[in-house]
C-alpha cells in the first residue's frame, strides 16, 4: 500500500511517515500544493494525508484537485487541522476523515483507527449465512452482497441453515468462520427464524455470539422487542432499503472483527504467559495454574489421572561438552516430541531445566507405564543434533477412590525419577502413592 503525506511541519511529517510505515505503507511526502499535485498526477495512492496549512496555500485547494482527479477521486483523504470545529461534513471539499492536531500520540491513534476501519480489507469482506425463502428478495440481496465482496451461503430453510451452522465448528477470526447471520423470521416451512436464532444463541463457544440481523414483513413494536430479547442484534422490516442493509452489515461485521482482534490478542498474551518459548510446552506457571483443576475433576468424576516426570540423563554434560546452543536444540526437539506424543486433553509441561512433567487424564497406572516406555524409547531414538540422549521417567497415578493432591502425585513421580537414575538411567519406574519417599542425593 502507498500513502501520500503532505505536511509542511518537518517533525509532524516525520511522525506521520513513521505511523504510516508501521501500518504497512510505503510513503511519498511533500510540503506544498504544487509538489503534491505533481505526485498525484504520476502515482496511484491508497490514502492521502494532507494538512490544512501548506507552504503555498490552504490544504482544501489540494483536496479539491484530488476530488476532481480521474486517478485520485476515490482515494481516501485524511485532513489534518488544528481547528476543533472542523468535521468532514462542514468542509467545502470531500474528505473521509478529519484528524485534529491535539498531540502527537493522539494524531497517531486517530490515524491507526482510521486505517484499521477504512483500509483494512478484513472489514470489507466476511462470510454471511443468509436465510430467505422468497426467491425474488433473496436474488436482490445476494447480488448486492456478492458485488460488495461478501461470501454468502444462502438457504431457503432454517433447517438447512442450522445444519450448516452446526457443522462449521470454527469461529472468531478464522478465515472459514461465519461473521454474520441474516435470517427471515417468518419462513414458510420447517423451523422459523426465531428457532434458528435461539439455536445459535445456545452455543457456549464463540459461535453463540455471532451477530444476527432479522428481516420480516411484520414491523410492530412488540415483535421487534421480542426478537431483540431472543438475541438478534439488528432488525430490518420489509421492504428492505438495500443501502441501509449494507451499512448495517458493515457495522456489525466491523464490530465483530474488532472484537475478534481483541480476543486474538488476549489468546496470544495468554499463550505467552503459559508457554515455554524454547520447547513449545506449557511452562511451570501453567502447571501450577491448572494441575489442581485437573486433579479435582478426576476425583469428582471418578476417573484415574497419572503423571510422568521426565528427566533427561546427563544433560549437564551436554551443555558442558557441546555448549548451551546444542543443549537448547536437545530441549527444543524433546519438547516437540512430547507435544506430539500426547492427547489434546493432557498437559505437557517443561517444569524447569531438562525436566518435563506430563499430566494424563483418564489414564491409570498401567496405561501410564506403557505410554512412559513409548516416550522413553522415542527420546532414545531422537538423536537431536546427532547426540544419543536418554531419559529417566517416574510414573505415579491417582486411581479411582484414592484421595490425593498434586503435591503427593509430583513427589511420587519425582521419586520414580530418582530410582530410575539410581538404577542405571534410561528406564521407567512406577511409584505407588502409598510408597515411602526416599531421601535423595543429587543425581542428573
């Protein structure tokens, strides 16, 4: 994308260049109307940012030139001014946004928001689930939506739409997720639109929050209020004013996409807080955060839960002989192997250094031992960076009817590691929860 910045204040111009560059723009700059005209005559721009006060005259003069220019008349224009009373509606020329020069940070914030809402293609596209059994109405709406750039899946019945919506398990910012539902309420056969709305709102995952527009020929106040109570976000009576429909669709999808971005950032921050960067496993904090919940659920619902404590043998020698960079490769590849080796419901954690802890739900001691030996063999065959690596694994389980906590489970697993190392390493040792924990001397 390319931006044109016309600003006669050098420090402001530099700030604007930096702000647009951060948004992914390549910038051209100028400080006068004459300079700006020569640039727009030769280059296509995705956005133009112009100050009201230029070296050789008012910015409005250049904006007027752009409004009439065959190449630039559709280019979004941002107008910078110190006058707080100026808005796009009271200027004698057409601009798409006004930036009031309060301070540098506020100018940057206003520009970023304008770019996000007006130039980010994510807000001008989207997947729509559309339910309408009137062929004539459906044809007109479909044509408009598809010409605008939306991907539309159309059904004549709410039953078909419900099956489709139920089938698409993804939601949020995923490219294949739906962004909006538009449904006729009074359908001639099968489920009514009301039933579809209730069904969608019953989902406990992100699909339950998708925006919904209801359309119907009945426009009494009581009906409209009832639909809002059922969970629709917007209501349009027939006959539909199609420009209004497009504006409402754009607003709802824009708000959804903004919320999707916020949720994505929250998920990224959560992942950063709970994931070990080197190995991709959960980190120690994550284990402490979730272990009690894992165990309490196992006790409440009466199923077994097991733990593997995995300690790489002679890892200090790897670092001392080959260096920490090689040691990091060993840890990274081991972590990747462990992440691939367990079910989604299990918790794979790098506990610290060369030690990993895995909580296995719905898994008794016998099956935990079998899994531990598979992991031990896989690590022995891993050969990270050409090195022969082995591991000692301690296994412990809380069986059904046994009331134990995380601390007891971990101590039993840790005892298993100690015994495995003491007995020669590269082996798996199970420690029952009733066994006495030994005094340990340092082994690695």
